C-alpha cells in the first residue's frame, strides 16, 4: 500500500525485523503500530474524515487485533500489546465522537469495553455449515461458517446489552448458499433469542418469499437477551442447544414506555426498533444496581396487559443427523412460578396485581413456533416425582431449531397461545382484552404488513356458536386441539382455535383488530 511505501517505520515488526504476520485465513497483511504518535494521528484523520466530511454515523472497524500483533519492532517498546490496543481504540473513539455508532470487529474482547457500541462476538458466518475448502474444514470454531457463527453467538450471548450490542454477523437469506431452510431458521432463531444485532447483506429483491418470511418472523428485535441454559454442560464441542426467555405482563414497563414522548416520536418516524432500544437500555449493565431481579428482567419480554406469563425455550439439534431433542422440566417454569420474585424489591407502581386464576390448573399449553404445532402437557407440580424430567420432546432434522412457548392453562379464561407472526408470540400484540363476557378483543401492531395465524385458547367445548372477525370482516378459523381439565384427559375445559389474520398496514380504522365471540 501507499502507506507502507511512504512510512515503512509505521509497521509492527517481529523479533527478526520482518513485518509481523496477521495470520488471517491464509492472508498476510500488516499491522499499524499504535504506539507511534504519527500512526495515531493518521488513524484519527481517516476516521474524522469519514464522519465529518462523508457524513457516516455508523463505522465498522475490522481486523482491530492487527494493532497488537506480537513483535518487538515498535515505536515505544515500554508499552504492552494491551496498552497499544487501548491507545488504538481510544484514538478511534475520539476521532468518531460520542454519537457515532462504532462496531468493533476482530477486536480483543476486553479492550473494547467502553469504546465500541457493537462488537462482533462470533467468527464470520459463511454460505456453508462447516468451513468450506480451501479452508481447513476441521476447524469448526474460528473459520467462516454458519456453525462457528452460531457457536460464539450463543457462548457470548451474556455480553449483549451489558457492554455493547452483540454482532453475530449477517443473517444469510439468499438461496445461492448451500444452507438448508432448517439452518437458516436456526441462525434466525439464535439471533432472535440472544437479541444480537440484525445485519443483512443479501439483495432483498432477490430473496425468496419463504426466506423473507423467516426474516419478518424475527423482526423487529425485542431488546432482550435470552439465557443459554446448557452453556457449561453441553457435550457438543462447546455448542449449547438450549436458550430461554420469558414473557410477562406482570410489570408496567411496557405501559411506561408507551407513555413517553419517544414512543410517540417513534410512531411518527416509523422507527420499528424503538421498543427494542428502550428495553435494551433497561437491560444494560448497571454497576449501581446489580440484583437478582435485574438479571431476571434482562431476559424478560414485556407484553400487553392480559397476555399473562410464559416461558420461551429454543432447542437445537446441532448433530449431522436427525435426533429427538428434549426440554428439561426445570426449563419450562417462569420466574414467578418458581417463587423467585416473592421478595423482589420492586415499587408497587411498577407491578400489576396478580390474576387470581393464574395459579389454577395443572396443565400447560405448548406451542411450537416454527412448525405451528400445539400440544397440551400435564405437570402436577415441580416437586412431583411422577412427572417426566423431560416433558417436551421433538424430533428435529439436522441443524434444526424449534422455539417452544410454554404457558400455564387458566381454565375459564381465554388465552393467547401463540402466532406465526413473531417468534416471541407476544411482541406483535398491542392489546389483549377479555373484560367483556364471552369475547376476546385483540389489537395487533400494524406498523408492518403481515399475513399469518393466531392461536387462541377458548374456554368452551361447544364451538358451534364461535364467530371470528378480523379487521371488521368474518375470518376463517378452525379447531386444532383440545385442552383437558383437572378431571382427566377425557374431559375438556376448552379448545385451541387457529384463525387467519391479515395486517394491511394501511392506517385503516380496524386494521389489526381481531374479535372472537364464543
């Protein structure tokens, strides 16, 4: 490069005096010596030019580790490699200013804290599951591949919304890759469940409708990071398979957000990520407020009043053959069911009063999001030895992921069981009203056009008189399941119905309105 020709003294050199090797995927490039004031000034000018002269407000700085390559050929030998890396990032941030969104990539993790807004936490993704030739196919952890991207996105999920927004690399949707639909869905699931940044590199005009639907089902993001349950116990070469979120209407955080000026502004500006931004900031690490309740709320999606509380568990088969995967019993209980929140120090104004029926019933709705399947399971209690330790099992294809929504049945009360509109099965709902006898009124968010299905529990066995309307017009619906009551599986307390919804996003009066009379 011209820089090397004009300033060979700017390059980090090894102990033999030759340029230090970056050792990146068989390529050879130089590292600039950040201990040299002239190098830092050069980097400062380049970043400042991009921000001030060219107007960029987002900068991705890649191969940052090149600033701390090993070698004694440096301007200031008294500085450690860590100090050199610190100087490099400090220079970049000062040049960019406080309001530019900086994404660090190829950056030593600890050094980026306090300097970057987003951080690549995974290896590069790729068009194949394993690294493809001529790359060493046996390196499943560091070289470009979808498996490597998923592995590090899960193992470093806890860093997200603490120090920065996790960057899992791009979600590849194009069918020019060798990735199967199951693998694309798995990548989308992990990005959604860990709430990494959603980055796209495909020409969306060339993406198939099937793959575009996968994208819409995880957009917008929630701002909430799931907990990887088997991070320290997985036996699959460091690749976990279980991640859990929980959803609740217990807290008033969503109402408080919708009462702010920033929410009203987001509606005017069509900022679909405003809610995620708000809750992402709420989940950010606070040195002055480290508590058990804060940790639980970090993994909680706040939903509309009337939606209740439930658990969301993703389970993945990372094997190279189909396999029956299990969700352990301890993973299905939400924090309120375990009693964790009984002594939480939360202001009463922030907690909604508990519904007396929430604790009634012994069964659970289980809705599988990607396959759209429903089942009812019976669990008598968390201390009952007769119950299976793995109450949920499903056969998954190679590299396939399923997301389960597990909600306690409330006999006598309608419930929102799920949808195929958004992976959270709750984020898409603006309001859920059951105050009128024998009627459910749902308002779905209308910022984006969507076509799909909603799944409801209706506390009636006779469905001959059920009427469903969507946007003020009669809509198709069908019964897809029965819900047993406490007497036994031969007695039902209600039905599961699936109804079709179309959201036009045309600002019409009843767009997104669903009414069920039963």
